[in-house]
């Protein structure tokens, strides 16, 4: 299970260290893609296949579905972990997420999110302010 919040930096060669305990679950090859809310998603190969198969089976007739597929599938890049536990973040993904030097890696059960630290702090604060409303919605759905 991928959980927790970790602060790291991107080195000058655009490499990001993935925490060791998370790497064990993700493996040596992963898929990094454009995420939602201005972050990147990092999946194990297995989890990305599951995700890609689900959205790949959706009809391409509806514009919003086509756009969703474009965002996640064409924006994806297979990345390998080097001997020091780092992945290389392609320029187009670094630019998409507006990543600076300080990064937050957040575990979300079956994937990681990669955020610029300043953007994460703003987003997290807003989320924390809305936690009660979100909990109520989840209660209505029978989740909690």
C-alpha cells in the first residue's frame, strides 16, 4: 500500500528520489503521467495497466472521454529507477506540473502523486478546510 507524504528535491539533471519503502511496491519500472489538480501520477507498471485498460475500453465517441484518454495515455512515460533510487522526470511532465526544486511525493493507496511543494501546501490547506464536507459526501455514498 502506497501511503504517506515525503519531501524531496529534484536534482539539476531532473532526477527525483523515490522513498525506499515505496519503491519496494512500485518495482524498478514505473509509469509517470499527467495527473489532476496540477500534479503527476506515478504508477507501478501493473497498476498503470489496470488503469489504462479501464479507460482504454471507454468509447471514443464522447469528447470528454477522448480528452481524458489523451491527457493520461499520451502524457505517460515509462521510467526506470536508477541504482540510487531515482527516476528521471521528462521535461514535458516537469513543465506540466510546474515542478520546482522542492517536491512532495504523496502516497494514495495504488499510486503516488508528485507535487511542487508550494502548490501541494496550498492544495493540502484547501483540502483540510473542506475535510468535513468531503467526509459527509463519503458518508452519503456509504464509504464511511
